[in-house]
C-alpha cells in the first residue's frame, strides 16, 4: 500500500502518554514502525519508550518531519487532535478513538478532504502492511504474514480472524486496512479498492462488511461497473441482526429495508463477487479464484 504508507513513513502518536498510547506505541515499535514523536499537551519534554513527547503537533513536525499520525486521545478531544494534525500538513491520520460525535467527524473529515489528508477511521484498528513490517494501528501482529491478499474491513476482530485463516493457508497479506465501524468514516471501500488495484503486490482482495449503511452495495456496484481487474471475495457479518438495534459498531444498524445483510450479499453476488457463509470459508473462496 505504497500510496498511503510504507516503511519510510514517519509516525507520530497523539495521546502517547495515556495507557492505550503507551501500550500500542511499544507494540508498533516492536513490529518495525518508524515512530519518531509523541504529542500530549502539557507533557512536552517527557519520553515514552524512548520516544520524545511534544506539547503540539507543530513542534513534533518541525523537529522530526512527521508525515503520519495515529490518534489515541479521548473522544471529546479527538476533533481538536485531528484538526491540529491536518493543519500541520500530515498526509495520513489514523483515528483509533471511538464514540466521537458524528458532527465532529464530519467536520474534520471534510477539512481533511480539502487539505489532501487521508483519514482512516474513526473507530478503526488502523492499517498493517506485513511485507514492509510496519503498522499504524492496534492489530495483533502475530496473525499477519507477508503475502498477496489485500484485506479491507469494517470490523477489527473479523479482520484478525480472517487474516489468521489466510496466513495459515500460506497466502499471507499485502496490506490490511480497517475503514472503521462508525457511520461517518474517512476512507471507504471504494477508495481502498482503488489503492489495491494499483498495488502490484496485491493479487486478490477480501472485503469484510457488516449490516448498516450502503457502503457494501456501493462497492459492489463499483466492482461491477469498473470491471475490477482483481478477484474480490467477501464476507458480511450480521445475518441474524434484528432491525433497528445497533450491533456493536455505531454504523451497524438496519433501518427499514436499508443495509441488511441479505441486500449486501445480493449486491455482491450480482457483481460476480463470491460471498462466504462464515469467516473460515474465505480461504476456500480465494483458492477458487486465480491468484
């Protein structure tokens, strides 16, 4: 996924002095991610895992040439953190924080679009690129192996489970990206499919969707209308989801006839995308396509 992140990316952790920030900074460093700075207002001058902490994003950028950020700050501060990173000119921001008010997400995602900054999330596990040994996220890295399958998902835990099946089958992953489980997110399925289309290391794509919204139906239409050149297989979670009850993620809710698992499955089948009945069947479907 060279278009948005690679081994040369210089990563900053916003909220590095909190428990989540500290834990995942250490995990990302151990995996190989080039983390060069942290930011926590009022904690400038401290160090976390040997990484210098600054009071502002602008300071971190001026000293280290940061181009990527991962945000662990509480929901009420997430809007301000994202806007500060956008104004500092970062090219990519991964927003791990969940429960951000939708109006806040709409505001900083719109601002990012205007400034050319890529937003992954909110409420995302982030991105991991096994061939480059780098991740900007919270994925348990032991489930991922270098390989040829691109994975894009709305669910963190399903990403880990399906990635493990792919790893055990010896196929591995070129990159895995969680677009986020909220109703309002930055990168969507289509934008990630376009990245995988251009990525020479990706030979097939696994798309993991869930109930709620119409992102999967839109992706199916894109695959069909553009005659997407790489094989895509899918899994849709929530086949037994009751109507008008939110299922875990803020965006996973069926309203009326919109966003049902069956409508998404039907859309993919109509687009020529094979849909697995359960996560473990993904590998069988991958083995049926030419990868």
